[in-house]
C-alpha cells in the first residue's frame, strides 16, 4: 500500500515549488481551523450597550435582518440589513412608565436612526475583529506544533500514515470544525417545519395596519404577529403618525437649509467657521437641520455648550450618538450642562471623539485656543439647580485663573466655552478671553462687548436652545419653541464674528445679520 511517507522519499521538487507547496499546506492547515473557530466566536458573541433609550444586548445573526426584541408586551420587529450578516437586539429596561410614551419615543428616534445604526455597526465590527483574531490564534496552534516537532520527527510520523488514514484524519478535522460552527445538536428535530412557522409569523407592517400611510423607507419593516392585539395596532398607528410628522418637519427643514446660502456669510481663505449648539435636550431631529446649516455656511467645527440630555442618564445615549454621527468628520468640542448630571455624558462624549473641556486650555484646530468646564450644578427634568461639587462663582474663578495664566504666558484664550455665561463673567472682567460662548437660558443674549481690567476687549454671547426645548425636554415630532444655532467665524484663531440662525416652530428660517466682534481688527 502506498503510504503518506512515500511522498517524503519521492524525488525532491525544485526549491521554489517545495517552498510554495509547504506554505500552502501550512495555510490550509491554519485555515481549516481558524475559519470555523473565528466564525463561531463571532456568531456566539454578545455586547451590552444602550439602544433606543434601553439597556440592550446585541449579538450577530446569520439571517440578514436587524431584529428588535421589544419584550413580553410588544411585538418584535425586524428590518432587512441589506447584507447576509444581521443582528439581534434584545431591549431591556428603560425609564418610561407607559407604552404610549415609549412607542412615541421609538418613533422619534426612528426618524433619526443614523446614530444608533452607527453604534450597532461599530459593535458588530468589534466582535468580528475579535472573532477573527481568536480564530487566527487558535488556527496557528497546529502549524506551530508541527514546526516545533522538527523535520526528523515529522518524517517519522508521516512515514507511518497511509493516505487512507490521512484522509480520514483531515475529514474528521473538517467535520469537527463544521460542528463547532453549526451546532447541529441545537437544531430542533424538525427544523424546516419550525422555521416555516416562525417565518410565517412575520408580516410586513403595511399588511398589519393597511389603513396607515407607511413611509417608503419603513415599508420593508416586518412585525412578528404573535403578540399583536387591537391595542398594539393602535400604538403602531400612533407611532407612524409621530414618525411621519417628525420626518416631514425636520427633513423638510434640512432640505431647505441650502436655500439660505445667499443670507449666510461665507468664510474667507484665512477663516474657520464653527457652529454652536446648546440645550438640545434629546431632540435628535434637529441634528440633521444643524448639519445642513453648517454645510451651507462652510462650518467645519462643532462647539457644544451642554445640556444635550435631560437627566444625564445612560438611556439618553441615543441623543449623543445622533450628534456625533451628524458631525463625525468635524472637530468637536463640548462642555456638559446642569442637566447632563453625573459622569455618563462627559465620558460618553469623550468615547465618541469629542474633546470634552475640563478646566484646561486646549489648542484647537486652526489656532483656536479653547478653555471650558462643566456646569457645577445638577438638575432633573424640572427647573431647579443644585450645586454638587462647587458653586458657580467658585467655578468661574477657577476658569478665570486658568484663562489669565494662559494669557500671561502669551497663549490667549480665544474662546471660553461654558454652559452658563455666568461662568465666564470673571474671565471677561479680568480681560483674559476674547469670547465667552454659552447656552442654558434657552434665550439668545448678545453679543455684548466687555472691556477687561487690563484694557483688553472681549465679548459674551448666549445661544438659544438648539433643541427648541421647553424647560428640559425637547424630544418630539416637532419643535416646542424656536430653535437656534449660531455660526462663529474665526480668523487666524481669533473670533471675529457671529451669525445666528433660528428655525421657528412653523419650520421657517430666520437668519440674523452677521455681527462683527470687537476682536475683529479689520
């Protein structure tokens, strides 16, 4: 019988062929283990995160759908992923006490889903990379052990093997690797019948509520009908009413923003434009509008003066995800407001790529030197404010000391970014900053010129609420009050002008005239 060892005694092929064959053999030995192990590691991995205001667990799926498990009392949803790999998202606890409010929130978030989609894709990518690395590492064990045996020992082992034994061994490895991936022991006795029943339970949303006008982008959505009741259908109809209203209002506004190009001042060759937002209070719909305004005005920097959330809770991560997605390619600077209570918002923004200002000066893009810090107060959904670390006055003094030290060192602060303009009052009075930018009041104030004790001139400006917020809440299908974002023009790092843009509750724009700042030497 011809044995595998006879191959080793055959005439030796040329060195290049020998090297190629050896390399291919090692690669094949690595791949036959690495691929199934990596695939299994990926498909069985999970991540805990926050999605759509819920604690959530996500895991890869091989069905090509993004599937939402909404719990015991709402039907599951799924949407075609457009690729073979899908994702399963199991939603856990949230802070809403009734289903009407919860479904309304879903509809508003769904009208601006890009931030949540980006997060899920990022987590799936991380899992895929980890799975691939795990598979690659495990796959290397066989080739490494084979190499460590040495040439003589390998000859001894191979010479004892027949081709039949070798083929059986290879087949066994393939079968075991396939079993690891597909886990046939976990399949039901009659998988085809069960799968057919499960698949039949999914219905297109338009078939479930035929009397509801479903927007084109939502037509592929499917609902698992096992838990659908007349009350559930009413909730779904209400959700789509909210969704459609939100889509129409904010997307129309975003589409109309380029028409403002004749009214918005365009930057010169030596100028940089930033767009200032504040007091968004979870209104993700406005992010698309602000992005469109920024593009029309040539803005490439985002300045966030805080209160992106209403309570600072992890359930509001969707708001931060949305803002980060809208300005993902821009420089982003932020401070937290009194409603961004606790460490979550600042840490999350930092992870999203924002430069979160914490009392130390930062050399920003194009020579813009910034300073800022969090509002020291804490608020809930009401209008109260409680100092939790230090007083507003003390924090203002700390910022003034830092600004003046930088000024004395020849590194003047061009922008002091704070949530409440009161935090920048002392810095201006001591003449140590060019411009204080703030929010908090939900009303536009300024710009107001201030001459410091050292004779240097600065200005203070308060932006209105970018989220159109009434008190601390702005999430909804339309604006509760007028919303404002402000364009800030810098020349060689120095702020030289402001231009506010307001979108009214009617959807109309009001563009204010460009206002030069006292620091504009031209």
